[in-house]
C-alpha cells in the first residue's frame, strides 16, 4: 500500500504569518490544500486567486484548490492562472462537469468532492473520469468538529462505486484518533490541519502518519 498522502490544509495555518507557516510545514506536506468558499455553498469566505498566486511563490509543493462554491466553472481559469495543480469541485455544485472539463483541458489533476449528507451513488457518473474524490467527514465550512460516525463506511462505499484507481481523500475531523480508522477504511490521503500546524513536533506527527 502506498504511503498516506498528506494534503495539508492552510485554513489551519496562522494566516497572519502564512509564508513562514508554509516554509515551516513544507517538509511535512505532500501538497497544500486550500478551501475556496463563496459564502453561499459553504458558510464562509475563504481563499481567492491573488492569495493563491502569492502562496505559489512560497512553495514548490503542489497546490490543491477545493472549490466549495455554487458555480465553480466561472472560477477555474483564475485559479489555474494563479498556480493550482489539483482542482476539486463538488458534485452538488452547478456545472460540475463543465468545470472538470476546464481543469482537464488545462492539464491539471481534477477531482470531485461530496458532502456528508449526499448519497455516495452521486459519485457514479464520475467513475473513471477523475483523479481523486474528497469524502467530507464533517459538514463543510466548519472547523474543530469530530469525524462523523458514518464517515468510514462512506469511504468503503465509495471504493465499491469508484473502483481501485481513484485516490480517496478524507477531509474533516482529521484527528490522531480518527486517521487510523480512515486509513483502514480505504483513505489514500487525508487533509490534516491543526493535527500538523498545532503539533508539538510536526516531524514526529509526519512520521507517524506516513507509517499508517
């Protein structure tokens, strides 16, 4: 089994000192994850293209843009120009297929995300056409919430629907006690935030995560 991928969420960084936080954590991140929220689809306003462009100058690590927005197609071009390497849109958003087409045409890795309350069957149309799927283990746009009890069973169901070749990302409720369960349920990647940024020893936390 390949090592667990760590797609570290910048929402949990010290946003006032973002550049130094990125430099500190870069050795312990396979990629950096940025939630983009429009205040409608998700109850926050988070990240924007100019900020992503500035972050692009701070790290060579892949940048993963998770579009938690109602109309992702209108934003794809701006985030690609800003330096996005992976882009994820929600199956519940308007025009998801068109947005994914733009990502693929630009040569970036495309994926879909699915909310906790959306049936797993909603992923079936995307089987074989996306690089990865983000399984939300908490309700979107909220930090500091524990993993939902059904999250691991949903991951197993996604693997049955999508097959072996799609990377499954677990996002939300990423805690020291939850990651082993998510890994056992089939997660190829996790989106840690405070687990890395607030660790007393990020290097030790990184080694433990990679050992799972």
